[in-house]
C-alpha cells in the first residue's frame, strides 16, 4: 500500500476546496429554484390510506388540509398560514441547507444574532414562524425527528399550536434532502468514528419514545462509538444507518415501529419502501436535492 506524502495531502486539500466551491454553487442554484420558481406539488386525495389518524376534536386534520384534486398544484405563500417543515436526514447536506434558509436567502428573511444558532423566522406582526427546522424552532420534536415523529404523531402541529397559544389550521410544506445511499452510509460511518451517536434522539412512534428494549444500542452509551471499525459498524443489527432514508420518510406505525429491526423481513422492508415512496409523492413537495457531495 502506498503511503500518502505531504504533496498528496496538499493535493487532497485542493480537491476538497474545489468540491466545497461546487457544493456551495449547487446550494445557491437550488435555493433560487426552491424559492423563486413556482414549484407545484401534485397531491392526491389518498393521504390517510396508510393509517394516519388524528383525534376527532383536533382543529388540525391532515387529510382535510392538504388533499387536493389530482393535478391541482399548491404553492408556498409566505404571508399566509403556510409553514415549511424540513425533515433533516443525517449526512445529506441538511445542516448547510438549513443555515442557508435562515441566514442567506432574501425572499423570507429571518432575524439572526451573532453567536446564536437559532434565528427568529416569524412572519409579519404575528411572529408565527414560516420555517420549522433546526435553526429556527430547534430540535423541538427530537434530534433528527423523522416523518413518523413530525407528521404521523402530529408533533409539528402541537408545537406550533403551543407557541401560538391556540389551535390553528396551517398548510405544511414538507421537504428534505436525499443522497446516494452508499455515499450517505459511508459518510455516517465516518461521522460516528469521529464521535457522533445521536443518542438523545427520541424515536417516537405510536405516541411514545422507543425504549431500550424496542431499540437496543450498538454501543455502551457511557463510552460511545468513537473509533469504531467498519466491520463492527456493519455487524450491529440495530444500526440505524442501514436504510436510514427509507425509514425516516416512511410511516413506521405500519411495521410495528422498530419491530422490523428485531425481526427483519422482506415484507416489512417492502412496506416501508412503499410508504416512503408514497409520502414523497403525496406529502413532500418540489425536487429532491440529490447528488450533493458532502462528507
């Protein structure tokens, strides 16, 4: 095996710099498309056929709010009751995009203070936020909350109602970043090697957080998983890095929450995949920001 010398290291830094420039350019162009082009979302009227449910006395009814006739388009209105909800999947360039949303785009300016991570993205005099994300509302639904936590368990609605002081109808525009699964998995492995664990994630499903019995950890929480080998990383059956994008975009209630990790089966994987695909077609809107290379 060849050793990497100083010249190779300098070359590597140069390549990284070029990649970062290309990455920033892609985000800039994507943001223009995102906010200034009237990107339609075609939504069918079958949102709840996979079992989403709300309490009868809730003001908010997911099906009633977003169901439209097939072919009818919906556009985001910053001065109305519309809210963008960003589903942040680990290692998909979500952090960079969220920072851009609150600090650098001009269409929907947020008020940010130096050395403060979170910004005030209130609209007009009401000060109700138009953006539900890490750098606006924070991780109020849990660290890297997934579709099941945000939508199926109605966390977004409950949080915004609590902040407003009353129940209110809103139009939710869910969006996310997707990435090549192999690249994303390797990036997550490297991130865990550096010490990341996301141990504080709640993994709420069917109205309750996952217990240690529901979702065993792959490491001792007191020690962490820093420096883990690739062999050990891929050997743990409870490693959430596997199939993370599909799982975080699907309705986990359809597969018994995290039962699919203890008793994996082709049928459960198929249900999750179909659920994620349906949600992307019917709930999420606009383009997928893929092919973003970030490690």
